[in-house]
C-alpha cells in the first residue's frame, strides 16, 4: 500500500535508474515537454489518466501508483529553505542576486504584477560553446497584473 505521492516518485526514480530511461524519452511517449513531464514524474504536477497510464507502463507502476499520479500534489519539493544541492543552490543564488533586478525590470515593462508559474512554460537546452557548453534556460510565464478593487 502506497501512503503518499513521494513513494511513487521514488518508485519512478528507481525504475528510471534500473532501466536507463531518459526523461526526454518519457516526455516523447507522454506527448508533452521534457520539463513538464519530468516535473510531473517528480511529483509536482497532476497527470491525466492517460498520462499516468503511459508513465505507469514505462516504469512498471501498479494501478495504485498510477492513481497517485492523478492526484493534485502538494507543490514544492525542496527539503530545506536554503537548498544544499549545489545545482539547486545556484538557482537560489540567481534569485538572491538577480531577483530584485528581475522584479524591477518586469514592473518597469509590465506594471505592478507577477509572472505566473501556472500559465508557464520552461525550455532547457544545451548551448554549444568553445569555452565550455552552457545551460540555456528559458522561462515564460503569463503576466498577471494586480487589480484595484
């Protein structure tokens, strides 16, 4: 018996390692981006029945595990307020250093509001560079203005 969504994430990660599966391969079979599909497999998005069945087939999951994939998750996967993983910490560092700049420039261009993380897309690509390959990340979120009432 599975008691929470985190257990399903661990089942997926174990099967991924055992079978040598790449996230882009899962995404291709699910029919969505590698970014969304990976997030869903890591427990941050709810899947449709069809998506859960596809992922279940890929990773050899039980009916119960596939049912858990369809439940709206508790979002936020970091175990601590300040991340200790070096890669995730660099993103924390980017927001710490450039967050006020990003906020200022978004407000200057769009006005008072926020960038949605719901009406949102992300694209992560390798950028070839003779000085060392670069990570190219594009985040695109709908601008949501604050309303007066």
